[in-house]
C-alpha cells in the first residue's frame, strides 16, 4: 500500500486569475481538488515511495505550480498516511 497525501492550501490574497492557474497546474500534476472540503487536495504515491521522497515531490509540485501561476504567498498543511483519506459530509 502506498502513501496517500492530503494538503490544505490557503492561496491567501492572490489574484483570482493566478489562483485559477495554480489549480490548473495542480490538476496537471495529478492532484485532485476535493469538492467537499475547500482548498484541499489529494493524491497517492506508489508502494515503495518513502515519506521523505513523497514530501520532496509535494514540495516540488507546490513550488512549480506557485511559480507558474505567479502567486505571491500561500500557506499549507500536509498529511501523509498509508490509510485511505476519509472525507465527506458528516
């Protein structure tokens, strides 16, 4: 079982068009935006990918998307686990 990643991103006070580019770039990198939870993204890593490598990939993905969209500042939280990510309305 590979790692599952969940990140919550606050795009702060960036321009709407720049945020839209960021979303497109994240989707191009195979991240999925959860419709049920605002500004929250998920992806999974293949079995054998270490936590350190997954964190490196996440950091690279975020930095590349941020640069391409020309966002000024963002804030995020990351969670990695082998367990499935649970979300929805409760």
